[in-house]
């Protein structure tokens, strides 16, 4: 009898809690076993050795697996409180990270649209991911997410740019990402047309502004970022334009941008990275989807301190385009994507140099859907870097050893959503 009373009491408490908020537990468990290598890299430090290879190895990749909790509470007059807490999960080991390291927010929704605050995907990242045809926009087969949405923010051994020396290697910052300390507004959907506008003051805890000019080797915190998108998604056609501008990138992404490693103490106090994207997709007969995406990432330096101005980098610019095709035949799903980035123009204070910083990425993927929630898959992906390119996989990186290294990966896995 006592056990029954306890059970009834717990049931009563639960019914009160869930009457206020409908909570959904959801997530993805996705892992693959793959083989990866990278050949042909050039040693960055001395530029005396070429053909540095990253030997083939096998491993298990946890492809952005995660668990999340989301819910809402009706407040009346068409308004609701909404929340979401998401955390990445490593299926292949026990290493963990911050609990809410994926999209996590609280906000209000109503006829006016939705306003949320927290750790958010930028509108630019969401736009790029919406055209990625690999499920979850992750893993070596996600060619668009691996090769697009990146800016050149570090130029090593900049004095050798004019001669195109082998040691001139770009360092990249992923701009299609999530940002902390953010607030976003999402408009209502008007017959398939929807807009997003978001602002961030940088990483949480770094909102305080630093003095300018910044001392040598410092990292500026006078940071802010704006991002927005306008999209149309109705029937077989979708189209999106996205824009993003980040000032003082170091405080947003944790690295001081457009620094010159060869000069040592160079610092940039007012840098900015501007990103924009245009994408269009069409689904023919409900079975074949074709997506085309163009994006550009331009990093621009401000005032340097701590080193002479001669030879320092003013601007880098990378443009890329991608074509993706997906065909579904019953339980079978075939995806192919090709991405090409340009040479990556690097403008220094002495001259303009268009180095071979680009890359090409081909990815092929086959999936078999056992159900709506479970898919087995196999893939092959190849990145071919130009002489000074340094592209690698964002998820499941090979770990290239220098400029011009060419990552290759193939594998098979299982993806389950819940």
C-alpha cells in the first residue's frame, strides 16, 4: 500500500510539471569506422622538406552525436516560452566537454516571431548547413561544411609571400559556427519567406572592452558580430542569402586574426571578417535534389602594434562554390558533392599576392534506410589542396602535416535518431 501511495504521489508531481511545459528528449547517435590518410604535405617550419605524409590509420568517428532537451509552455494570447539545451556526445570515448556546447537557449515565441538568447548557430552557419546533403551536415562526406565557411586569418612566414615559398601556409578560422553570448530574432513564416537577425558580444565573460591601441601580443575584446539571413522555402524550391560580419575575431573565436607568425608580436586591434552566402536548391519529382551554393569569406586587418608595418597582411579573401546532388530510391539514398575554393587572395602592405591557398573536395555517400530513424551508410571523400592550401575535415580531421597535403577518407557507419 505504501509503495502505491508513493507511486501516486510521484505521478501527481510529474503531471503538474509537464502540464506547464512539454519536454522532448531527442538526439543523434552516429558513428563510423573509417580509414584516413594525407599525402604530399610540405613542412611549415623550415620549408626544406616536401612530401610529408600522414600515414593511413583506422579509427571510429563520432559524427556530431548529441542529446538534447527542448520544450515550451503556453502563456496565453498566442505566446509561449521556449527552451532548448543540447550537448555533444563522444560515442567512441568518454571524453566530455561543456554541458551546453551546442545550440542552447531560452526565449519567447508568438505571432511576432521568436526571440531567443544563448549559445546559437549563426544565421550564416544555419544557411550553409541547410544545403549540406550529408545527414547532420557532419563527417568526411559533408563536403560543403568541410570546405566552405572558412576564412584565412593567419599567414605564416609572410615575408615569403611574393616568392610563393613553400613555407607560406594559411591558417584558417571556421566562420560557419556557433557563437556564445548571442540573441536572435526569427520572423514568422510568410508563405515560405523567413528572416533571421542575430547579434553576439563575443564569448561569455569577455564582454568588457580593452584599451586601444592594444598592447603588443594582446587579444582584443572590443568585439561584436552581426549575422542575418533571408530565405524562401516552399514546395520543391528553396533559396537563401546570408550575411555575417565579425569584428575583433579573436575574442569571438579565441584566436587573434590576421597575425603574422614570422613577425612574432604583431597584434590587430580592429580586424573583421565578412562572410556572405547565396544558395539555391530544387527537388525534382520528390526524389532528386540539386543544390548550388556560393560563399565568400573576407578577413581584413586593422591597426597592428608590436612590429613594423612592412610585410604585414591587410586582407585575405576566399570564395568557394559547391554543387550537391541527392537521389532517393525507396530505402536507398545516394549523395554526391563537389566543392571548389579559389586561390585565396592575400593582400600585404607591400604587394598583392594570389597564392595557391585553394582546394577541391569530392565526397560520395550511399545510405540505406532501415527505417525513418536508422540508416547504415558508406562514403568516400577526397580533398586536394593547392600548394599552400591547408583544408582538412572539420569533423574527423586527418591531421595534415603541412601545406598542400591531400586528405583522403573512406568508411562505413550507422546513424540513429531518437
